[in-house]
C-alpha cells in the first residue's frame, strides 16, 4: 500500500492512544467552537484556550493534527480557506489553517 493510503489509520491510532486526552480535547474544542460563534480561529488559539482549562500536551504531537482532522470530518469545525502564520515560537513562519464553527 502507498503510505498516503494509511494516513487516516495513523491519525485514528494517535487519537486512540491518547485516551482520555482525546475525550477532554474534543469536549474543549466543542466548547471553544460554541464560544467562538462564527468568528475565525486557528488551532493555536484553541491550544491557548485548552491550556487555560488544564489540557496538557498530548502523548504525541501528531494528536493535535488528528484532533483537527477528526473535528473537521465530524462537521464540528470547517476550514475557511485562509492560512496565517503560526503564533507559536516553535512553529515560526509556519502557515496554519484558519477555522470556523461549522
């Protein structure tokens, strides 16, 4: 199998292995999307919000991307088509997606 065919399974595995983190992250993302109403946000914005509410870093950094992908596929959030530079120092100049509540 080509590696791109396995990508969805890798994302599922990362979220499954994250266990309670995944449940808590989804709950907080749902709250954040509701609070954000129709305002645009990035996952950097959500990470700041989640940190305030006690969400720790996941066991694997890919869990953030897997969470975003699952939330988008689950129609919780939708991509606006916009990209902006990340606010995080470790991701300096990295372009990230802008989301809105679906």
